[in-house]
């Protein structure tokens, strides 16, 4: 039986590139050569191709403009849900290019909305992390290897932080580096050049349970839940940084479901039911944890209303993001 995992070893990749005859893939132990024979198409040819598959255009010339600015390949991810038959790429009756473009534009709004929330959450977590580290363990607690659960992870984190500090042009970093002898600035300054991913790694590797809990308590969650949520949000942040799709996306790393606190989130998270739609790998659980954290760090931001407005406008199907049918009546959304 052919294995489902595809492996591309470096030698095979180099050989295929140099021969210009396709990419050699290994399914298990059986090599398969797949030549790529599709020619490049013009924007007008792309419109004609989509029309032949059943998509209609109110303004074909205008559609060519958007295909030029966005690209056919990028928009393809947004018309997949409109296909009636993926093997033939035929569209459902009534599918319009304008529907697809509206979904793309709404997903862009969705990404910007989550970027706004994650920025606020990240800044708040930085502040609490630095405060507790400094007050519990000293201004240079991040240089204490003994505070790490895994010393090899701590070394990697310190190396990444040092590299960020070396690259930084911030005046306060230059002042710290030229004034004091320590390898890196104190924790309240060093955290300002940390990425969310690095902050997540540092918190997740923090050994003193009392310090972990003191930071997590500020967000009304258990420390293991906060560690998981930070890791998850750093992935969402990276997707946004690369302008990647959030709508109808399956997320590889899922956030931990809180079991005890906060009480209002008990039973609110979607658990994987293997039905392919309402499952824990979609954006719904991300939205829940973001709503909770935004209520803590920016309660007057209006973020909940903005997200509800976007999702009820009709350009994006919330069920494609794992939203249950009754999501609007659930307490967290009110």
C-alpha cells in the first residue's frame, strides 16, 4: 500500500531540479515522478477558464484587474468552497466572481481584526511576564538558567533574544547595551524586542509554578492553558504576517480547552466531532479565547461587536470556520 505521507529528500529534490523533469516524491519507499505540464495563462485566459467551469462575471475586465493584483492561485483558496465537484472544478450554479472577491476581502478584514487583538494581548502578556519575573526573581531573571524547565530550550531562547537585541535600533536598547555590563538588558526592556513566539516559548519553559500562576491569574486562566493559548496565538500571528487565509482554514496547533476557569467558558469550546465542519481545528475556538483575553486587556475596544458584524454581513460563512449554528446566542458573544 502506498503511504499517505510525502517525503522529498534533498538529493531527490536537487536531482529533479537539475533534470527539469518534475519533482521526485517518495511515497513510502516507491519513487514516483510527476512532470508538471501546465502552461502559464494570461489574465483573460484565467477568466475564460473560470467561465468554462460555471463562474459568472459582472465585469470580466474588472476581474482581470483583481486577478492581476491578487493572483489566480491566491484567490483559488476562496472559490474552493463554491465548487460543486472538486475533481472537475465545476462551480455550483450561481457562483459569481464577485462572491469570491467579497470572501477574500472579508477574510482580509478578519486577519486585520485578529492582528489588532493579538497585538493588545501580546503587549499585556509581555507586561505581566516582565513584572512577575523581575519582582519574583530579579531584573535579570531571564538570564537565570535555573528558572527554566528545559535548559536546552532556555539556551535557544536566549540565543534568539540576543540576536533580536543585536539587530534592534531602539534607543533604549542602545542605552542599555552601552551603559551596563550584562549580556542583555533587564527583563522589562528585553521583553520589548521579543516576538510573541519567543515570549510564548519563554513562558512555556518557565519552571517556578508560582510565577507561572501569577502571570496566568492576570488573565483568569490556568497556567497550562495560557501557555497553550500563547503558542496558538503566535501561529495565528505568523499566518497574519504572511497574509495567509484564516477563513475555512484547518489549524495545525489547537488551543487547550479550559476545564475549570474561567467559568463562563466552560462548555463553550467546540470539541472535535470528526464531522469535517464544526471541529476544534477551525477558527471558532481561537475566536473564543481571543474574546476572553480581549475582555481582560481591552474591555472597551468594541472588538466583539466588530467581529460579530463582520461574520453576520454574509461575505463569509461562519460554519466554514467551525462556528456552531447557535453561536450568536451563546453567552460569550452577548
